[in-house]
């Protein structure tokens, strides 16, 4: 079995994804590009022939070339890394490109290491399943900020001095983020300005063509839904079967994202507390409201008096928030939350840092980072979402966040500080995406999804001219291939036969 969670979490256990190199000597095959009407400047990219080599335990690897700048294709080129699991029935209906989210998530790793978790047996049998690293990510031409892991540790884990939102805190946070931005610019070069979602969506059309597919079949989770929806807006005539699970609302601003996610995680935390009350080892007593107040008080205590771990790092409220958030993504991981609160309340930061490290892609055994997902996420978001530096506005928004989500809202405030000194200008608008003229698109939403709340799935399905909402009434982040037969059958039937539900199946 290849199933392995990308964000594996276990007390005292390092997150580890064993990534096999392409085998040698390789067995080579080639793809025949699909015909495409493109400009003369783009024709060399669209007519390139992919050479596939055996790799990753019966899979195949290839590298595609894309323009660095889609508005000036002759300027330079970048590499896009691909891994393919050939259709197990031997007669593929086509390819399905898969994106696990992020932004910054490695589709290559997702397919190579977690194929059974990524897609159902039905899709594996009928389609070539293709994982790819978007521009800026991992094995593709990648964003690089810090070359020293100690520097990256300091950026992620060091506690910013001062009260959150105070003048001193804002100055220190701006200085830290400014230094980080300078490192990204120095180490990444021109690529840093071209890792936006629109450019990545144009890469999708290139990949569609060079894989030999006349239409794009695509499965996108979380951020991957924004990438897929952007593709439908740019290339509606080339859409095949698109499934967008755990949707983002394309019109959301950076603050919209912060406040909606704060509410989502807070709702999931309340659901956890209700479940915790039925367990023998729950560290909380009293009502859910009492427990929420205790968690907020715990976060405040960690700011005033951090817990020092064995490796010298200090656990403050931000790292503790990462540790809390990760198990909220899956209901099956809630037992870790019980252990987390119990151990931290006793002054032990071991599990807290293990969870925070997993969230950040850090191996707690040796301090190495598994990929560049954090750096890529930062770079992509700084291009996709405009930031504003008005301190008064940020403080008003912080107050709104704290009112909407009294426990976690404070930790998600002042997000604009991160990109204020980014060396490349961000997009200034968040336009409605309707994908006018596209084929049918399935939008899957989970009613108590903490990271991409259900309201976003409703919004995206409403915006898309051919959007069809599939609701999963439950907990956790994303729904497909998570043991709900209703969702899985709806998605698989759509991919295989093009069948869309007459109405929301309300799974």
C-alpha cells in the first residue's frame, strides 16, 4: 500500500516522506502532445515531447518546460516536475492532474507517496493519475529563501517581542518579515515574481496538452480549487472534468480569508471539545464555553511565559496555535488534541513542537525541512493577495477577528505584515470567477471544514456558470476519498462517465 498521510502526526515521531529517486537504468516512453492553437512563441512549449522514465515503485517521472513569464515566453523557461501512475486497467480514459493544496503543496509527493489517499481505486484503474509540482514548488523550479535551516527555524519559531499589535511588536514583525523577503529575492531571482496562481493555471493548460489530452481532467483540494477555478476562467473551452474539493472563494481578500478561517477553526475546536467531554482522558471540565476560555488563557500564558523545549526552542502562542490547528483538519486526529492540551498544561512542549513541526514540514529529529512548501506558500500568497499597511485598519481588523473568534482570532490577526515588504507587487483585485463556457464542474464542500469553510464552497459553486455543489455533512478538511461512499461515488461517476447530480446529493 502506498497510502501515507502527507501531514503525518504522531507523538515524538518525525514527519517522514521517503522520496525515491528515479530508478536507473530507466525505461523511457514518450507522450504525444495534443494539437493546440497557440502563438508562435508558445508553440515550442506546447509541442514538446515528454520523456517518461520509470521511478517511484512502478510509476513514471518526467519534466516539462514552461515559460517563466507567460506574457513574454521568449524571456526564459522553468521546469515542472511530473510523476504518473499509469491507468491500472491498461486503457486510460485520459489523465487526471492532481493538486493537494497549500499553496506550496507538492502534487508530486502527494501522488508518489500517498496515491491511495489521493484518489480512489476507480480513478486509479481508469485514468493516468499525474502529480505535479506547480511553479515555485519543490522539484519544479522552486522558491528558495533561507539556505540555513537555523535561519528558517528562527523565522518560524522565534517569538516576536511585545504585545501582539503593539507598536513594538509591529516593528519587530515587519523587520523579521522584511529580512525574510530580502532572502527570498536574493536566493530565488526572477522566478519570485512569477509564482502567482494565474501563471500556474496557464502551466496547467500546457501540461494538459503535452500529456496528450484535448481536455483537462483535474482534481484539486483546498488551494488547488482556486488553481482549478482560475484555469476554468482562462481556458473554459479546454475544461474536461474538474473536481474542486474544499473550495476557496476566489473573491476573498486576505482579511476575508483570515476571519473566515478563524471562525472555521473555532467551530472545529468547539466540535472537538464536545467530543472530548465524552472521553475518559479529556483534560477539560465544565462547559464548552468554559473550556474555550481556558484555551485562550493558556495561549496568553504562553506569550507571557513560554515553555522551553529540550532543543532550546520556546513554545509561545503562535507555535501552540499551529499545534492546535493541525489535528483539527481530521476528526480522526482529535485524540492528539487531548494529549496536546494535557501535556502543555503540565509544562511539557514536546508534543506541541512535534505537531507544529509536522504543520511546518520540519523533521523534529534533525531539524531539516522536507521541502520548500512554507517558502512557496508565502511567495504565492504574497503575489495573490494585496496587503495594506495602515496600522489603524489592521488594529480594527484585529478587533473584528477577536470578536468573531475569541480563542484563535488573535493569532490570525495582522497577516498583512508578512507581505508588506515583498519585493514583487501583488495582484490588486480578487475578481469573480464564473468560468463562462466551461464544462460542468463539481465543487465539494464539508459543512464543518475548519480550513476552507463550507460557505466558500457555496460561494464558488454559485459563481461558476457550470458549478454543481456536492455537500458532505461532517467534520474535517476536504471530503473525497475519505470513506464517504456518497461523495466518492458522485465524484468517480463524474470522472468516468461525466454524470453530474441532478441536485446536491447532501452526502
